[in-house]
C-alpha cells in the first residue's frame, strides 16, 4: 500500500508519516494471526511435532520478530535498522508460510 501512496504524488513526509502509523498496526495484526494459527495448529499436530516441523518454526520466528519489533519501538534498545529488519523478515517468513502445504495434506 505504501508504494501506491508514494506513486500518487503525495509529499514524501506524508508518506513517511503514513508508514510510521501503518507498520505497527500491520505487525500487530501479523502477530495476532500467528497466535491464531498456532492455537489452531497445536491441537492438530501436538507440541513436539509443532516445534519440529518448518511451519511451527516459522510461526515461532514470526512471533518473536513481532515482539522484538515492539520492544525496539518502546526504546528498550536503540537500533536504526532493527524494526525494518524484523518487518522484512516477518514478510519473508509469511511468504514461506504461504508456500507450505496445508496441514494434513503433506506427503
């Protein structure tokens, strides 16, 4: 959405303000969706298999990246690039999660 807002011709400062407001909302929504997927997947697979398979590891990594995004924004540690890294790493984990076969259809 942000590249589309930038192409409309709005001022760059306005685009930066929109990005600063929308990124935490998107990361929070992604964190909620990860928790929801884990709640649905845990009874289906069990804790040991959930932690051993790639889907569970990606969900855990995404949840930890979302938590670290908000910890960095709260000012616990100062880093210029950590929030951007965690945002992009969550996007990559989401892409890998989409490419996974649905549970029960593996093999």
